[in-house]
């Protein structure tokens, strides 16, 4: 068992704590946040300390650290906190669900969060600080660069490249061998059939609400 500290004390940190505690060899000893956002000194029964002085309580030679931050600022905030933790000397932990499907040769780098029902096919590459929420398909020879966040039930076909810092929303589908530039935002339900340059935004419209109220439906 290895002791780690989680950066964060919100929903993502709570989820990360649950997975690390119930499905990993790590022990979560406590939490840390920027002092300006420190609201309580305990979270789920364990101490929360200011990140500026985290090494006083959790020395970097004895504890690892996991940055539990979402895709805020097109993943910039998470990347900055990973860099800050590294500068303090912390080893960055990663989590891969025991219910994910992976194959020999997958190199899981620092601060990755790979949840259940992800299928990562042979020869796919996953960078550092990548979040793969539940239920994604990562096709063979796909390349996911650093600091990317994939929501749930996304199809990344074979040979796709996803650039650094990009965000992909739920149920998006990326055709084989397309290249997604860095810091792209692809909305929920998008179908991407061609390359996208850096900083692209693809935002499909949602299903329109009917003008007929439910009380007037003849059948349901």
C-alpha cells in the first residue's frame, strides 16, 4: 500500500477518493487545496491542508499525490496543479479501474484517471494527466496526448489523434484516423469525420423540445 494525498475537496475529489480506496493499492491519507479555497480542515474524516504548506503534513518523500480536478479552463487548471505538485517533489499517482479492459504494452503515465468499462485496444497510447471517465472505446493505434479529458461513452476509432488539453463530451464519435488539434472542445453527441485544427469547437444542437405538452400526448 502507498499513501497518497488528493488535491481537491469537491465532487471529483470525492469520486477519486472512493475509487482509490475501494479499487487500488493506494491509501488516501488526506486532501489538499489552495489556501484561498480552504473551507474546512477535514473531508471524509481525513485532514485537509493548504497546498502551499502540504509538504509540512505530507512530506513528498513519503506521500504521492493525485490531482482531482475536472476540465476547467480546457484542462489548464489540472495541468497547472500537476506541474505545481511535481515542483514540490511529489510523485503523481494514477488510477486504472480493475474493470477497465487493457492489454500488454499500455504505458499509464502520471495523474491518469481511467474508470470502469473503458476499452483501450492494443497499440493505443495515453498521455499523462488524462481522464477517461467510464465506458469509452479507445481504438487501436489511437494517440491521446497529455491533459485530455474524455467524458463517458465516447468512440475514439483506430488511429485517431487527440491533441493536448482537449475535451470530448459524452457520446461523441471520432472517425478513424482523424486528428483533433490541441485544446479542442467537442460537445456531447458530436460526430467528427474530418481533422480539426487547434482550438476548434464542435457543438451539436440538442434535440428540440416539442411544442406539444406531455398532457396532450395520445400515447406514451
